[in-house]
C-alpha cells in the first residue's frame, strides 16, 4: 500500500508503543519469576512458561501478590494496563476522526510517543531492579524484593 508518510508515522508510533507495552509485559514476567523462591530449573522453566501466557492484567495482579508495590508505581501500572488495552483494542476506532486530518495525525503521533515513553519508563524500573539483583553475589528472592522496592520508589 502507498500510504501518506504521516499515516505511516502514525502506524509506526502505534507499533512502537505496543512494542514497549510488550517489553513491559516481559519485564513483569521476569520480576514475578525473580520474586519467587524457585527451587529447581524445572520449576523455573515451568513458571517462565506460565508467565509467558498471562495477560498484562494477570501479570500485574500476580506481581501484587508477591511484592509490596509503592502506590505511585502501582497507579502507573494500572494506567499502563488501561492504555495497553486501549491501544490494542480501540485506539484507531476512537481516533477515526482525527486520523482524517494532518493536524489530527500529528496529535496522534505525539500521543502515541508519550504513551510509548510511559511503557518504556515502567519497564526501565523493572530492568533496574533485575540488573541490580543479578549483580549481587548469590542473589536471593529477598534481595530481589529489596531491589525492586528501591527501584520503583522513585516512580
């Protein structure tokens, strides 16, 4: 298809934002695995398979069961879930009118970039916690919880 360059930019930003949402989902899964005292490589593999099949909402609920989450970070996770679902299911239908104009598409590009940045920041906090934990000599689940709480405290 031969799309207008600005239309391509809208689609590109939409894809980029959803890609960041997928990274957030992946990092939520990693955090869930790290927050559990998994005794064997079998239990680790089993849990990784389980988290890979969960939705973002299920991952957030599971993380809340395992780790006390600061209210500011928790609110950002709720917003991320809402935005992810909106992007995946209703974004283009909700933006049908603005999509028809150059100024509307420009606003959509800005909006999608902002949403993608929010997902990026959130998975960045999780990455910080995981990397900090993995750098520790003989990391334990309790150490991961400490690193997680410290990493998301600034969110």
